[in-house]
C-alpha cells in the first residue's frame, strides 16, 4: 500500500496512484498553474517588503571616510562628488597604464564617462591601432603591396582602389554576363479566315460526317431540303404519304 504524500500545489495529503504523481486529484492538471501563481505572489510580496521595509546598511565612503546609510551594502561613495574625485585621482591610461593625474590635471567630467581613457594623443592613437588590428587584422594592399589595417578588404586607400579598378575592370564584377540568346525564328503571318470560308469548312465537315441526301443523292450544300433544315420542299418533288418519293434534283451516282 502506497504512503500518503503532500500535494505540491495545495499542501493537502493524498494517496498517489503512481510514483511520480505531484498533485492531488483536486488540483490535477491545474497543479502547475497553481504553483506558478503562488510563486508570483511570494515574489511580489518580497518586492513590497523590500520597498516598505528596506534593510539599511552603514557604509563608509572610500573617498572622504564619512559613514552613510544605504540600502545597498556594496555602495562605496556617499555622493556623486566623491565618486568623481576618486575616479579622477585613480584614472589609468588604457594604453600605457600610468595614472593620468600624474601627467595632466585637466580631467573633465565627460572624460570620466568615456569607455577608454588616455594620457596623451600618442597613447590614444597607438591604442586605437591595437584595437583595429584585433578587429580587422593586418592586410596587404593589392595595388601597392603595403600592409594596412582597415575595414577595406583589398586596398589601403581610395587612390589604390581606383587605380586597380581601372587596370582590372572585371576583377570585382559580381554579376556574370550571360551570352546573348540567338534570335527567335520569324513566324509566318497568320491569315484570318473570312466568314464565308469558315461556313464552307463547316459545311464540308458536316458532309464528310453525314454523307449525302438519301432522296436526291446530292451533297448537303446543294440539297434545298437539308440546307433549309427540312423547312423547304424542292419544286417538282413528289410528296406521298408524308414522305418525299421523288426529287427533280435526283442524279444517278452509279454511272
């Protein structure tokens, strides 16, 4: 018999039906959502507790030595003035590593907020060259052969680029020119058929499919009865017992 187990969502004890069952039958599939809502409420209550009941620390300013209160234990300065004074005294050149205050004293507040700091223009230029070498690498110019450091992949200057492109016009052409296709053969003009020609074709097709008149033995185009769609009886025809027995246009095809 399995032992009782506490539900991870509501905390009530229940007898699990399987080993990995976490939630009671009442919570069921909603157990995960219930746990997340409880965790969110706990986090929200902790945040409110930090706002309304903050923990106050007694810190010592490393610049002036004054004791000040703060909600952060790692805070080092009692004011922004002490922070600027300390950074101005301990500001180090990113290129040579010496204290900038020992070389010059005119350090502005804007310079303190910069990413890199330099003691002279020479150190600034040298450090920027090192950064460019790490970023782009040392390359060789295709035109003059000199080494250079730049975003450009092939040339050290615009002059070398223009000179090389004039001497090699197809060197950097990315679009391939496809050979011209042979001209299409000229098609003969299509002649438009007249209405009479179309009608004649239709009549010939009908005669070819349906034969000749069974009474006068003439083709469809000459038989008055068939061309009129059986509405006209030829003159001189004998009409006996509702049927045409003789047609004056009869011609013996036996020869």
